[in-house]
C-alpha cells in the first residue's frame, strides 16, 4: 500500500496536484526499512542494467538514507526508484515502445531536479564505493581492456 501511495504522490507532484491528504497516510512509514528494501532491489537491477545506469539509482538511494532529507523527498526518491525498476508501468513499454520508457524517464528527471542539490561529494563517494563493490573499480575495468 505504501508503494502505491508513494507513486501516487510522485504522479500528483509531477501534475501539480495537492498531496496533503496523501502525505498524511504515509506519516508513520519506517524509511530506514524502506531504504533497506530498496537496496535489496537495486543490486539485481544494477547487474542487469550496468554501472552507468545504476549510478543515478544509487545517488537517489543515498539521498533517501541521508538524515537531512525531508519526508516528501524520501517519498519521491522511493517512488522514482520503484517505478523505474518495477516491471509494472502506467504506460507499458511493451505496448507503447518509446512512450512507455518516457514516463519512467520523466519521473526520474522530476525527482532528480528536486533532489540534485542533495547529491553531495560524500554521497558520490558512497555511490562509487558501492559501484566498485558490485562491478569492480573503474581502474580495474580500464586495465582489463
């Protein structure tokens, strides 16, 4: 239920609609637990899409786990990550091809514009460390070629 509410809040924000009533329904969410769930979903996704595509997802994840991140920004990040990695989509790419990918891209861009100032050098370092754990360091990749 939380996931649906969060994706609805993201859609309402993109459309400029009022989200007060929806925000009240997610007031008691354990964001630490939700962040742990996201990380469990991110690694298998990253293995499928590769280092470059996984990087923004990890940036979002580390913004979500930052203690200074607002509840609304956590909701938006959570929703954007789940909407992107989930096989379920409002505009299915299997049916609508490019248009089906654009809705996920629009969600990612909306959230990125909202939280980009929160992507600090410390977060970027954490992202690179995680990517290096999952894929090996960029130095190792260059030397292997």
